[in-house]
């Protein structure tokens, strides 16, 4: 509970500092505080989908169902943090542009990523067989992540956008000041810690939910969870 209490204190400190101690950034004005709850979740979402990609590839190589479960948890939590990004972006747009949504390239690309990864849990829920589900999910995770760099980094820079940029880099007379940079870094650490906490809980729930299927399948044959059946000796038939 020690690190969890530290996480709660850190997140609370970020909230207080963002609204009370960070001076307004030029071009953002009173909406500056939303920056600290909009950008870090986007970075966490991309990191989560990258981890989902790695575990999906590892599953296709090794056939370990534990990797499939880890890939699923990362993908679904990335979806949650992407939703936070879209919602805070809409709130930010309302305060800056006067409307919640105006199909700005950055808003649109984030929404497209949200819709792409929304199909991932639907795909998993539509397939009952654990092996087919794992293979299909891994293939989809690889396809989905191929769109992430394009939609997150290329599209927003290829088309004119009202989205404030650059901010994080900080330039003379603009960007984040020293206090804002400290709060931004703290916010990024806090959201990453929040993600790690949610990941641990979600993965344990996933393991518990899949245990009956494993018991009926691999465990009934004396295999560990995710372990593949060894090949039969020549001249013998599998039961």
C-alpha cells in the first residue's frame, strides 16, 4: 500500500499544482491546466498499445496464452487512456475554440484510434475458442498499432490544425515555463503509475476469469497455463 498511497499523493499534488500554481501558458490562457490531464494520457495510451504489440508478437512466436492475456490488458487499458485523451481534448476545445468538437486533425486522429481499438475487445468477445481468439487478437493488435504512428504523429502534422503546438518544447516567449515543466513531468509519472496499478488489477482479474477454461483445457492434461502440449512420440496417437 506504500506506493499506492504515494501515487494518490502525487496525483493530488499534480491536480492542485495544475490549477493553483502553474501560470497560464501563452496561447492557452485559463485552459492551461487541462494540458496536464490531456497529453500524459495520450502518451500512456501509445505506450500501452506498444506493449500490446510486443506481447502479441511474443504470443505468435511462443504460443503462450499468458502473453495473449497481457496483450489484451494493455490494449484495453490503452483504450481507456485514449478515451481520457479524447474527452479532455473536447473540454479543452470548448474552452479554447468555443465548441467541444470541430474535426480538427488531432481530434479526428485520436477519435479514429479510439474506434480502431474499440474493435479489439469486440473481436475477443466474439471468439470462444482460446487459441483462435488469441491468434486473431494478436493479428489485429499488430494491424491496429501500424496505424498509431500515422494517426498520432503524421496526420496532425500533415494538415493545418488549430491545436496549440509546440508547447512541450518551450520557446522564447512561449511553451512551458519551469514550473509547468515540473508539473508536466510529475503528471506523466503519476499517470504512468496509475496505469501500472490498473494493469496489475486487470491482469489478475483476467487470469481468474480464464482459469476455468484453462482447467478444462490445458490443466486437465497436466499442463501449466499457456503451456503447449508436447509432441507425441512416433507410433503413438494423442488421446
